[in-house]
């Protein structure tokens, strides 16, 4: 085999060195793009050996065959990455034994390079497929060099095959020299390490995303209401982020979100409520004011049944003692029973909760609480204890102040959980983005009381998504999903009172992010007519 001139050897060493430097710096901006890495390797191998063509095979079908991944050929005008539509190469025969008839499978199975000067004279391998290819394309394959690529554990990650080495002076096809082979083997080894690193990075990122999914599955199983929220908030966040990114005028005209920041924001959206995994279910899913592990309204219903029973017993005793007043006693009993049933219905109604409870209703509950009744132990007690009274007089919603503090604590837990993770440099903003969705622009939010100026735009984005999804959600146990127009009115007032970022709210309306989300996820009955000019805080 012809030997290379020392200058050409030096040039190849320089190419290998340049590749090493490029791989060390992420391929000059190509980052973790494995496809770009592979194309770079194939093209360099082809250039370094003077080959007319090059093909990269990758393991497929759980390591049962080699699939064509990249093919290039100057004579045939095949561009890099072109799909040749060729069938895969089996790595095993029908008996399950290693396929040693195909040169690519041979190199893969034995982890051994194969250098053939003339495939039409070779009798060691089956080149029928290659000859069919030649006839079909009017090509003539002569010399080939096939080199396996392995990872750090010796597992096959690819096979590089070069075709028809050409003499640099005459252009004639020649055999691949031993020097060619050593350089390509060195390139394959170097590429194997780089590819392994890229695959490990990709696998670690997939593992991270799977762990995020795992956490959300846990939250979803614990509370299906929160689970839906964990799915929709990141989606809505990214819709608003894209709209803000595309904005050309106004305060956000210079805002741009890089691909890396997008990834971090998406992860933050998925993890923004991860702390709820520690929140008690009976608080997260508290559908009525008296609900704990069960709805205590049943206990109060029982007490009313006792009162009704006692009233009837007392009336019967009076009738027995005063037969001449039987009708009057019966009428008084009916009035008393009707009053008790009406009172019971009132307690049932206020137990449901709502956006506001009238002061008069709260006072009525307190008066009912003072009623005395005889319990099973024969002792007289207040009809409602202090905890029941506190719950039934909740002014808005179904949570007491203590329970609301428990729910609010989820964001502090989320931040602690996320900050405890050793985030790599390119994901270090995830805790910041996720931790700001309960902060307010005026500094009155929680848990850190940050102001607008102390928060990045991505961190402010999620607050709008979080509130809008909560307003429109139909699957909460404690409320109905609000119509679109009412949700936007509430959100608009939030933009005026320092709750959310008015600049982002403007983008939210102007870019019709709300409508895109509504048409995809809201029930048609909720999507009513919206007069944008009437939305508080928005100027068309």
C-alpha cells in the first residue's frame, strides 16, 4: 500500500487536533447536537483519507442490526446526511449467531477494522448488496475501510465505512493505506469518546425530565386537580414567553429568550408546584369548609337529627301530659321542625364556600354555634365547636388562615427542593423562574416579597399563567371554572393593583395568548365574547 508524505501526515495530525479542540468546545456552537457531531466526524474521516464516499451505521432494533445514519459520496452527488433508503445490516443470522458475512457486521461484532483493496476480488465477505448498489447507481466500489466505533464500556455505538480512497495527484482510486487506517481508527476512538459524552449528556437530561415527570405523576396521583394544573401552567407560560419574545414594541421590545432559557423556563413550569407533594391532601383538595379527611357536615346533620328527634319526643310528652293542647303543641312542633330544617339547609349552603360570605351569614353561624344540644354521653354542649365555627365563617373559599398558610408554604418547599439540587450551569435559573410565581410586582407577594425590579421577565411570566389557569380551571373541587371574560377582568384588575406585570399582561391580551389557550383547553361554555377594550388595565 502506498505510504503518505510526511507533510500529509502532519496535516492529518493537525485535523485530529482541530477536531479535539472543537469537541472540547462543543463543536463551535453546535453544543449537544449529536447529528452535527456525527456529520462532522464523517466528513473529516472522508477528507482525511481522501475517500470518495463515507457511510456511518448506527445500532438499531435494540442492537440487532446496523442502520444507515449518514451517507456522503462525491461522485454520486450524495449530500451529507442523505437518506439512501437502504435496508439495515443484520448483526445476527437466523440462528442467532453473529453475522460475519457482511463486512460492516463483521467489524461491529468483532470490534475489528477491515481494510479491503478490491471488493470485487475479495472472497471473505458477501458483497452482493454493494454490487447491487453499484449496478443501480452506475458506480464502482473498489477499496473500502470499515472501522467500528465503541464507547467507554466497549459497547458498539457505530461503524464508519469509507469507500474508494483516491490518489491526491492522479485522482485514481487506490487502496486505503495502513496509515489511513491508523488515522481513521484514531479518529473513530476520539469520536467514540465525544459521542459517548454527548449521549451521556442527552441521557442525563432525559433522566432529569423523567424525574420531573415522576414528581408530577406523584402530585397527580395525590391530587388530580393539581396534576392538571402542573401540565397546563408550563404550556401557558411558554405561549406567553414566545409572545413576549416576538414583541417588537413597548417595554418588552428588547426581551429575547435563548433556547437554553426556554428549556429552563419549561422545566421551571413543570416544577413550579413540586412542593405540593408535601401538602396534605385534605388541604389541597378541600372542597367544603368542614372537610378534613371527610366532610364533617355529616356530623352536623346528625346533630340536627338529634334536635329534631328531641323536639318530637318533647312534643309527644307534652301532648300526653296536656291532651287538651294537643293541636297547639303539634303546630308548635311543626314550626320548630321547619326552623331546624331551614337552619340545617343554611349550614349546608354556607359549607360549600364561595367568593364572599355576607357578614350577616357569618353572625348567624355564630348564633347557631351557641345552641345547646345533648350529646351521646348525656352532656350538654355547644352545637358547633370553635373549629367548626371558624371553618363555617370563612369569608371566601374553603380554607382557614392556618390552612391557607399550609398551602402557601408549598412555594417555600418548592424553592427549597429546587435549590437543594446541584443544577448544572446551563440550568441554574430553574429555581429562580419556578420560585417567583407567587411574588407580586409591588413586593406584597410571597415567600420573598420580591418586587418587579428584583425579578427577571421569565420569573414574572409564570405568575400570569398560574393565575389564569387557576381562574379558568373546571376541575377544582372547591369552585367552578370562570368564563373567559370574567377571568380576564380579574386578571386585568391584578395588573392595576400591582399583583402581576402590566407589560406582560398587555402582551397576554394583545397577542391573544388567552384565546389560544382557551380554544385548546377551556370548555366551550366558558369561552364567551370578550371586549378587549373593556378589560381593566389594557389599552387596545
